[in-house]
C-alpha cells in the first residue's frame, strides 16, 4: 500500500460520495455540489499522479487542475444561476419537477 | 347676293350652335336663340335658293377631306342644287314657324329650354342631311335626325308609353337604316366613293352609274338595283312606309310641335328626299330590259300600298293626332308612288305642299289639344268652331288642302301631278287605282275629323272650356294657311315653275283633263260621304257609336287595330328577337359555360386521380421509411423524460461499465 | 506522512459524506467547505502549495459563498419539506447500488494496480515556474478559460436576473 | 427622350414601389400620389406624340439592350402608331379609372398600388418588342387584376377572379409553349426578327408546316382567351361584372385591347399564311362574337353583365376586321386599309365608351346600394339629369351613333369587311341592330318612366368629382366623332403599309 494507492482510494471514495449525492438527492443545489465533489476527486487524482507519477519536470498535472478549478467555478456560477431561474419559475428547486425540456 | 356652296355649312351650323349651347345651359333664352338661329338659317337658305335658281341645272359642290384613309382620304361634301335649296328653304321656314308656335305650346313645361335644344339639334341634322353631297354625310345626319326624333318623341319620358314609343321609333327606323348602311357599303365598295357629284367621279354621275347598272348579280338584278333597293330600305323606315310604318303613329306621344315638325313636315319626308336625291341611281336600271324587277317599280308599289293602307286605317282612328299620323303615312305613300312612277318632281312638289298643310293641321291639332286641356279624342271634343275661330278657319284650309279640294288649294295641284304621272306610267295602273281610292278616303276621314272636332256640342269638360290661344300660336297657323293656299300655284300644269326648276328637262304634258275631272269627282264623293255620315247627324255624346262601326263592326275593328301590324310584329320579329337573345344567353351560360366548367372539372378530377395514384404507389415506399424514422424518433423522444436524475443514472451506469471494461481489459 | 494523509482523507471523506446526507442545506454547504479545505490540505501535503491556495480561494472562498447565497435565495417554507416518498426510496436505493458497484470496480482496480516506483522528493513547482508554464506553453488555453469565465459570469447574470418582460407570462 | 419608353413603363411601377414603402400614408395622399403617377403616362404619351413621325416606317424611340445572352433575349422596346394610340388610351383610361375609384373605402393604398402595377404591365405589353419582356408584362398584368377583382369585387368575385386568371393563364401557357418551340427553331424571341423571318419565308423553311400550324394554334389560343374571341369568352361577363368599377373600366378599356394588340402585333405578322388558312373559321367565330354577344347582352337583366357582353360584341368587330383582311383572297387595298383603320379606331373608341359605361353603371350601383338589375331602376333622368346626359352620350357612343366616336370605327370596319367578305358584313349588321336594341332598353328602363323606389329614395346627381372623371372621356367622344383625323393620322401610314405588304 503506497501513498499513491491511498490517494487514489481517497479520490475514488470522494468520487463515489459525490456521485451518490448527485444521484440520490432531490435538491438541485446538492446535486450540483455532488458534481463539484466529483470534480475535486478528479483533481486529487491529477495531483496524486503528478506527485507520484513516473515522469517529472512537467507541471502538467498542476496546470490541469488549475484549469479544472476555473471551469468548476464557471460551472458553479452558471449552475446556481440556473437554479435561481428554475426556482423563480416553479417556486421550488426539486430536480424531478424540472421536466419541461422532455422530448 | 347669293350664298356660295363653300358657306353652305352655315345653314346647319347655326341651329347646331344653339343646340350645343342648349345642352350646357337651362336658360329660357335658348328658345329665342333657337328661333333666331332658325330664322337666320331661313335667310341663308333664301340666299342659297337665289343662287341655285340662277342656273337650275348646275350641281354646285364643295368637297373636303374628313380624314386620311390609305393613300387618299375619306371625303365629304356639300351640294347646292334646286332640290337642296328648296328643301332647306321649306324646312327652315316651317321650322321657324313651329319654333314660334312651341313658345306658346311648351310655355308651362319645366324642360322648356331642353325642348328647344333638341329641336335645334333636329333642325341642324335635318339641314345637314339636305346639304350633304356625300351619302356618308347624309347617313350621319340621317342617324342624328333619328336621334333627335328619339329624344323628342320621348320628351315626356316619365310617361312609359312615350319612352316605349321613342324606342320603337328608333329601333324600327334602325332596321331600315341597316339596309341603308349595307347599300352604302356596297356602293362605296363598288365605286370607291360616296360623293354624289365629284367632277365626273361621283356615284350619281354617268361613269359610276354605267358601271353599276352594267354589272349583274347572281339573282339577275343589276347591281344598281340592289344598291338602290337597299338604300330605299332606309327611306322605308324613315318615311313610315309599309311594312315599317308602325312607329309613326306611336310617335305622336311626343309634344305636338314635334309631331308637326318632325313627323309630318320634315323628317319623315327625308326618305322621299333621299330617293329623290339618289334618283339617278334608282333609275339607272330603267333601260335594262332583262332584269326581273326595276328598283323604281318596287318603290311605286310600296308607295301605293302605303297610301291606301294609311288612308284606310285613318278612317277608324279616334285620336286627332293618330288620324293625322296615318294621313301622313298615306301622303308619304303618295310621294313614294310618285317617285316610283318616275316623277320625282311631282313627289317633291307634293312633299313641299304637304309639309305646309300637314304642319298646319298638326299645329291646329296642337292648338285644339292645348286649348282643350290635352284632350285628344275626337269623340270627346266638338263644338270648337265657335270657340276657336282662327284655329277652325286655318284647320279647315289645311283639311281642304289635304283632301284636294280643287283649284284654290295647294294639295289639289300636287296630288293631280302625282295621279297624272301614275296615269302615264306604262308598267301598271294598279298604283293609280290605289291612289284614286286614297283620294276618296282622304276626303272622307278629314271631313269626319273636322265634323267631329269642330261641329256639334262640346262633349267633355276640356272642350267645354276651350278658348282661342294666344297670338304666338295662332300667327304661325295663319301664315301656314296662306302658304298652304299659295304654294300650289308654283306647280300648276299651266305654269310648272317648280317642275322646271327641279328638272330642267321637264316638259309639261297635256291631256290629263279627264283624270282631273275624275279626281275632282272623287274628292267631292269623299267629302259628301263624310258629311252625310258625320255632318248631317252630329254626334251628341262621347259614347255614341260611330255610324261606320255600326255598319261594319268587324272591318272597323280590324282597321282600328291598325290591321294588326303591331301584333304581327310582336308575334314574329319581337318573339324571334327575344328567342335569339334567350338562345344566345343559353348558349353562353350552359353550352359554352358548361363546356368550360366541364373541362375545369375534368382537370380537377384528373388531378384527383393523379394524386390517388401517387399516394398509393410512389408515396407508399417513401411514407414507410419516413414513418419508421418518425416511430424511432417518437421512441427516443419518449426516453427524454426531462428527469435529470434519470440521465445521470444512465451516465453513472455507463461509467461503471466503462470502468469495468477498462479494469478487466487492463490499461494496456 | 501516511498518517497525515489518512487524517486528511478522513477529513475529506467524512465531511463530504456528511454534507451529502444532511437534510439541512446550510449544514451541507458548511460541511462541503470543510471537505474542500481538506482537499486543499491534500494539495499542501502533495507539495502543490499554489494549488492549495487556489483551492481555498476559489472553493472555500468563492463557490461556497455563491452556494450559500443560492441556498438562502431558494429557501422554501417548512411545509414544502415533503415526506419521504416511495420514489425517493427507489432513487436512493438505485443510487446506492450504482455508487457501490462503481466503488467496488474502481476500488478493486486501484488496489490491485501496480505502479512503478517514484521519486521520494516532490517535484519542484514554484509559482514562477507555474506562471511561465501557463503563459508560454498553455497561453491559448489560459485565454480560452478566461473567455469561458467571462461568458459564464455574464450568462449567469443574465439567467438569474429578473426578466421584467417575461415575468407576467411566467407567472402562473 | 432616349429612355422615354422605359420611363413610360417604369413610372407607374415607381409609384407602386413608393406606395408599398409608405404603409402609413393617409388615403387622401395615396390617392393623389397614385393619380399623379398614373397621369404621368398621359404626359409621356403626349411627349412621345409630339416627337412621333407617323410617316416614318418601323418603330420609333427604340431601346434595345442585351438581357439574357444565353437565350438571346434582349430588352427591346419600340413604338409605332398603333402602340402610341394604345399608350395614349392607357394614359387616359387609367387616371379616369383611378378617379372613378376615388371614393373607395377599403384600403385605398393597396388598391392604388395594385392599380399602378397593372398600368405599368399593360404599358409594357404595348411597348415590348421581344417576347420575353412582353410575356412577363402580359402575365404580370394578371396578378394585380386578380387581387383587384377578388378583394374589392362583388359577392361572386372570388370565383370570377379565379376563373379569369386560370382561364387566361391556361391560354398563355399554350402561347409560352408555342414561343419556346419557335425559339428552338429560330433562336430568337424578337418580334421584329421573327416577323422578318416570316416575311422572307425563313420561318416556313425552318419549321415543318404541321409544327408551324400547331405553334400558330398555341399563340392563337393565348390571345383569343384574352380578347376574348367567341367561344373563349365565358370568363368575361362574370369577371367584368364582379370587379370593382375602376377595375372593370381598366379591364374592358385596356386589358381587352392587349389581346387585340397581340393579334395585330404578333399573330398576323408572324403567321400570315396560317392566319389566312384559318381565317374562314376565325371569321365565323368573330361574327358569332358580334351577333351572339349582342343578343346575349339583350337577354341580361344585370346591367354590368349587359355592358360586359356589349364589350364582347365590340371587340369582336376589331377581330372581324383583322380576319377579313387576313383571309382576303385577293388584294383589295382600299377595303383592307379601311378595315384595319376601323379596327384600330374601334379599339380606342371602345376603350372610351365601354369604360365610361362601366363607370355609369358603377354610379348606379353605388347610389342604389349595390343594385344593378335592369328592373331596379326607372326615372333616373328626372332625378339626375346631368348623369343621364353623360350616360346617354356614352350609350349612344357605344351604339355607334354618327357624330360620336363609335360610328367612325364601326363604319370603317364594315366598309372594309364588306369589301372583303360581304356576307359577314351583312350578318354583322344584326349585331348593330341588337346593340341598338339592348342599349336603348337599358336607357329606357333605367332613365325613363316613373321613378322606381330605389331612385325615388334619393338619387343624387353627379358630384363635381364625378363630372371631372367623365368630362375628358365624353369630350373625346365628341372630338373623335367629328374629327377622327386626330387619331387616324397617327396610324394611317402604318395601316396603309400593312394593307399592301402583309397579306
């Protein structure tokens, strides 16, 4: 059991917790936060492989995570704005009720 | 001082000007203007007459181009010869008097100025007709005269009978005019000209006449005969000759001055004038022996039939104006008879005298009608002799002139001339006999008319309160009466001035004394018979039966019904006309319209069939494909629940599977 | 080292799991802040100090604030808290099944994986290096991310702003 | 002067565009604008008239530019005496018709817009010398006519408009096919070139006789529907009677002339031999139009239909003259000249009198609240003497009374036809008789007799504006009746040349 394994296990667990939240909770904010957790799990993986990966020198892992954080921020902003818009429309934020876009 | 032919157009132009003014204004002064214009035209006509009399054998012409046609032009022209000059003088003189009479007669009418406008239009057209040197110009004026007649007959257009009579007159004369038009076209086509006299090129000059009478048609007629007869059709219509006479009695619906001017003195005589004008053409076939019929023979018989028929019917009429109208028909028949038997001078002589005494009679009738509060039925009148002395005196003169009372009255001389000519005609004596019968009848019905109207006791309220009219109406009567007496002396066998003027080659024939005595006897018989039946035992009530009616009710009923011509025409021509119209409408609406609709329906139907075929075959396969696409689309769209959790779940399961695949397969 | 990692891991996972399970949204949000801080700690542990600060700034600072605002703006009345429905039970069960199977697959894969040995020293990543790297090698990506952020912010503003014209129609 | 003809055609279209671009225009302004643009035709026609030399052979003011090189299509405009007379007629009738529609309530802007469009198209037909632009204008004229009838017409307008347009398009489809075939054989669409080919026998050598006959039939069909020639006329009574007054005036005054113009400009010069061969049949058809048209009019009780049938009767005179000339077996230059002059005069005269008559019937219809039956009226003359006067002049002009314009044309037609086909003229006289009969019936029933309820209820006499509408037309009736030289001088040299060269 190397530190890398441990890191990966932690990230796997975090990912699964996020996934569970996204799938199980009906509150849209929590779903969004679950997705954020999954992103964080992915970021942990990047850093873990950057730290313990076979090749050194390149700061690619870090750069990737930086971008990922930026995208996550954008996602959170747009997502929460959408949630507010949905709330204004249907007076709650239960995801299962927001089915206007069905085919 | 004479009027040169170049200025001849001034004669019709003066009344035309007044007509134009009258069309634009309703001022009562139009009447005075019309009278002055007529008087001016009369003065000009006298000047023209003076010029024409200087050398009666000359046909002075003035031709001008109307418009370009091909390399040449369509030409019209004016003609001045004694015939024209005498006619214009007569028309303007009688016209002036009648215009003056109308001042009084129409005083109360609210369309007073319009009446004079129409009268002036008529005068202009009539004078234009007289001065024309072109058959086309003559035709133009001929139609305009018809228009004026139409407008004036229908002057009281709010009366349906007047409106119908106007239409009947126009349509009936137009039937004749179509023949005239065809004759004119034929003439134009075969000679290339329509000018009467054109320095040797005119249609009435030797070259053209020789060529026309030289050609023979398929039916054996000479070309000139055919053209002449077609032109004569126009005269038949306009002059109320049998069989187109039916409109003239109805035309009495117009105001009485109109009847006097148009339907007695001038327009109806235009037919006679026309035949006299184209007399060289009508008689061009006279020397041909092999033709089945000569144009003038037809004219003579038509005239004879009309003269006799008109006189017969006149005996059974009760309306004062109708009696005079049928008398006009009869007298016009005389003129045609004269033309037909070869004496155009006698015809014109009678035309002139007739114009005066018939205008006199009509104006006298108008005077009676005006005085008797528009009572026209002679059975309702009576006793006017003492109430209207001037009218009675002048009317009596007119009556005697018309009846042909010997020596003093103009009608006698002109009628004698006609009978004399008929006697000399070598084709047949039938027209002469018809004319002699008509002499008796004329004297008879005129006696009846005078006796019923002026003698006895008044038989109605209108006649009771009648009194003599104002001078503006009686003065023309007196002047006309004087003329009705004097005019006869212009053409007596002992001093045939008129005949010589009209026909420089005229030679007075002698030896007609026996015929003259016979006709004097016949006039006396007619007068005596009339007086015996109506004068000795005067009618006492309006309802009393006519002695003739008692004697021969069936004959009189037929005559009173005008020999049933109106009914006959209504049953034949009228019905044919409406049947043709109905047929044309049916053809249009159902046959052709139906065909079009059928074709359209056929088009729509084939379109429908086409569509069915398309849908069954071509579209079938395509539809199946698109239906399956649609079905799958529907299937997948049903999967689109909009449930975000569902989508997420699918993504997650896919992710698990992906991970499983990667893990089992190994990274490498 | 390992111990520190385990402690960090427990912090991350514990707070995350608690956040996902709490009913109270405010609590969830606060617990998530703890979890993100744990992730930042992990970055520190791994030697990526710059990232750790970025994580704290962005997540614990910015996003958590936005989340809190959203939570407060969309607060529902008590009676809107629906009782547990059969649908919710099914959903939770299926989510658990999926999650568990994923955890099993990846966990097994990770634990059985063999990785080549690595250097004990953490690779150097000073701020200067990162900056140079970003500006030189990843300049284009940096620009694009900037644009994405701008667009996202404008979009978020537009979406969330009250549309005066459409309001009456949207109102039930 | 260089682009006079293009200006002539385009000015009404500019007016259309102007009206189309200013939707908020008040009705008053839009009417004035439309009238102004419509009157421009009269002005330009006067300009062309002043610069026109009747004696010069061929076309004048010619404009020719290559247009579609691939199809050898050129933008070719030209003017001769016949076109000039018709352009002048358009310039006269179109503003009159606009004035007649002055009181139109419903969307006057759109009405005027469509009307100007129609006017431009008609002018294009009269001036184009290449089939391509000619046909475009020919078909374009249908579009506004359709909407004018359908939108502003009477109760049966929709059906009448469809029938009119479908029938006419059906006819012109054959014409288009025929010209496509001609183009395939000769490679040109130009009327002048085609006529030259026909004259020197190039057409007959390029196309076998049966095919040429079929082409002739196609063109004939297209034109015959438009005129209309006898059995193709059933669209006319309903279209004319359902159309609004202004449109009826334009339809009868100008559109029916387009067909006759086509006969003279296209069919005769291009297919003289075929026309000669078909002349006996066509002569019979034209004669049927003359006689049956008049008799059918006699059977009508709807005044508008009556006038519409009289229109069939009158345009048939023009065709009668043409067919008689084309079918003449021997040269009779005098008669041919007379017939052709008569036909051209008749075209102009009928434009004047028929549009005036339609206007008068429109007034009757307007004043009585939509009634137009023969028996609905009576005694109008006492209520409206001025109107009666004007209408009477129009009636008698239509009837062919000498002294008014109608006579000269009809006389010349009969003069010519009699010389070329005497029996036809003799039978045609029946038409003259029937025309007199039904027009007098019209006059007697409507204007004479006691006042009918519809009239007694208050029949206003003509307003000043209506008098202004009628005065130019009626004045011209008198002027042309007395002095036809005014018009004849325009086309006499042309007709003289035709009479000698073409048959």
